[in-house]
C-alpha cells in the first residue's frame, strides 16, 4: 500500500517536523517512557493541531478559488483561532460562527484567550446562543458572500472531515520517522479527541504504513462509544479518500474516565495533569483537551511502555479559564 499525499493541494502553514521530546521527569511520574510530540509549537497563530488539517483544507479551498472561509466552534475554539491566523497569512477573509455551548461565561471566557486572538487575526466573529442562531448566522454569511460575488469555503467543526484528517496522516508519517530514528517500533500514541481528525488521521497513517504504533484516545467531547463511532466513521472516509484500507477498530483504544461532566468543563484530574506537566517539564496544558487526555497518561496504565503524548496545543484557552484556573492550580 502506498501513501500518496502529494496529489492533494496543500497550503504550507507550519514548520515540520514538530519536535519529539524526551520527558524524563514526567515519565517518572507516569511510570512509562514518555515522549512529547510538540504540535503545540509552531510560528503561526499560536500553533496547535488544526494547522496540520488546515494545510489540506485551505489548500483545497484556494485550489477551488475560494476567497472567504467560514468555520464553526465553541466560543473558545482553538480551531477557529488557527483558521483565522491561517486565513490572515493566505489573504483570505475569515468568518467564525461560534456557539455558546460551554457552561462558562464572564470576561475571561468571553473576551480573553482565543477570542482576543480571533480579533487580532481580523476574523469576523459571530457569537450565537444556540443551534438555531448558528444556522441563521451561517446562512447570513453565505448569502452575503453570494451577493458580493465572493467564493465561500465552508470548513467543518474542528476541521475534521476526510480532507482535514489528511493532516494527521501526514503527521503519522512524520512521527513514525522520528520514532524509527529513536529505535521505538511500537509506541502508544495518546491524543485528545474533540472532533476526531487527529485520532483518525494518525490511525489511518499508521495502518497504511504497516507500523506497530497504536492510537489511544482520551475522550474529552463525548462518551467512549460515541467517540469510537465518530473516529471509526472518519477513519473510514479518510482511508477511502486515500485509497488505503481503514485501520482495524482494535488498533484504537478509548478512555472516557477522563471526560468528566462535559465538554469544556474542567475536572480535578485534568487540573492535576496541568500541575504535573508544569512542575515536571515546564509544559503548558489546558483544561479542555490536553489536560484531560494527559490525565489518562497519569493513571498508571502505561507500565513501562513507550508512550507518545501528542501535545495538540490550546494554550490560549487556558487563559479563558482564569480565575478558576488560578484557584485550581495555586
Ligand atoms: C481541536 C483540539 C483537539 C481535538 O482534536 P480533534 O482532531 O478535533 O479530535 C485537541 N486538542 C486541542 C488543543 C484542540 O484544539
């Protein structure tokens, strides 16, 4: 089976490869050989995992002649912020249709973190209270583009469709190469799952390469059964687009003990993971995605194994949780 990513249009947004770092002090706490895949480190727009997806999504949009991009998310969406930065760099107009679906409000949540950066990157931000308002805002953006004769590209929540997931197929190739250089041939690769493209792309990539690395998913957006259904569906679509076999379902494991009361609602285990990463490695996690996934790393399940924690970014979102973060961390 060959993995031919070169036939897909791609916009260069990141500097690759991202670092793969030893984390010996963290590994001591986790009881495993821990490596950090630093997808939180890149020059554009405060970085994060969406840059990899946006390389293919915006590559396709530009190839199709789009001049305006619309995407969706929660108020503190990291995906929206990275889309805004990427659009700035590519000279595209960016419309962010955001839905207030996380039970948080106040100055920090509503105006700091990603929201502040959305404005800095000159996106037009539409904040909606519910699904009805969100649909209406999208319709307005679409009608306005049509009336102006602009060509609109619509990117799904989290950039997770088969095209976006190609970014993490490319990441699987990159990471497999870095692990081979270190002589690691069977790693557990732990990622948070929000919309699924990161987990699905990595699983498709590892299976197509025929390597023994396996994907572990920390469920941060929904329970394990729904997460598995979504990742399986997306992996199937991505494999079909690439013309390779879908990864066997047993190649992916799911942990939803870290999920807590809901998407975007911090947990004590998540805060503990933030403290541990900060104290041992000087690495910043946040309470929505990486903190919860990291809680899975720290519950003792990886006795002696090689584990890669994929740091998917999201630091701006941490500031949206002040002052509760200060209370939790102090
Ligand atoms: C979007 C996001 C995720 C989830 O990735 P998906 O591909 O949507 O599952 C994880 N971490 C951070 C920081 C994110 O912004």
